[in-house]
């Protein structure tokens, strides 16, 4: 059976604000449901393994509640990339959350893992701050995966709107543009998903379900 790997941050401190962060749970829960309903097996991985910190859990989100109830044990003991084989996966999906900005760009194991999945014909997806994992992702020829690609992520305007543009270690939109990406943005917090071949990205939490749907479409296009 085809498999998709959800990538989660292990970083829990929101700069020097004294606030906690982690992976944004709705951006894992809603794509998980899309992937599962499409018939894919879904696994988790995190930068440091174990139980990654969580953010974004709000009362009343039945999908999130069900996700945590059904997969809490797996989330409590996630593997690290070296414990998995990239050959087993058809897609890698970078879940957002502000924590990603601190640890995903410099996780060489994860970037090599995702590059291998992509080189094998797989799909790379990312939503909101998840594209932080793409900033230093290079292909076999040394080029950046995002170079010359149309994509999106949490925008500089959105980061400013939530008051964290001076807290995050870098501006994600700007970093992706510096790597040669063509950045496509919508209004703040509006759904926006961009698919460029086997790279699929979403701008913000509202974009998570549709991002997952287009990852599935890209996988099926590859299979046909």
C-alpha cells in the first residue's frame, strides 16, 4: 500500500516570547483524514523523535479531537528520519507550526530523506510554515528543489499580522524567494494552494485540507 509521511517539528519555544509552540495540529489532522480516506497509509516522523510539541488545538474541532484520540499513542513516540527508509514512501508532507522555523531548515536527515522521496518520483507537500523544510532542500544536482517552482507558504504579511515577524528566525516567504521560487500569495489567511508538478504547497491553516487533496491528485497523476 502507498504511504505518506507527515513531518513534524520538535521545537517548542517561540523565540524569546516565553510562549510555547510546536506542530500545528489541525494541519496534521485534516490532511491525515484526506490521505486516509484516499486509501493511503500515513506515518509520522519528527526531527528529534519521541513526542513532538503541539500547538493550535482549539475546542470544537472534531477532526482534531478524533485525530488526537486515535493517534495519540503514535504521536507520543514518533521515529526520527534515520529510523525510516525513504524508499517506503510515496510522499512527504511537511506540517506547519511556528516551531518548524527553528528546526526543519537545518535538519539534514529530513532534507535528504525528502530529496530521496522526490528523486524516486514521489511528491513533496508542505503547508503554512511547513515549507521551512524546503528552504535548504537540494536535489542530487545541488540545485534547490524550490528553484524555478511556483509555490506558497505563510506570507510575510501574515507573519506581521500575527505579530511574529520579528520573533521568527527568518521570513519564510523571503527565504523561499531567495532560493529562486516564484511565490504565489492570496489575501491574509485565505485558502491558497499551489501545485507545481510534484511539489504542492499551501499558504496557511485554511489551506491544509486542499493542500492534502492536491498531494493525492499529484500522486494519482504519477501513477497513471
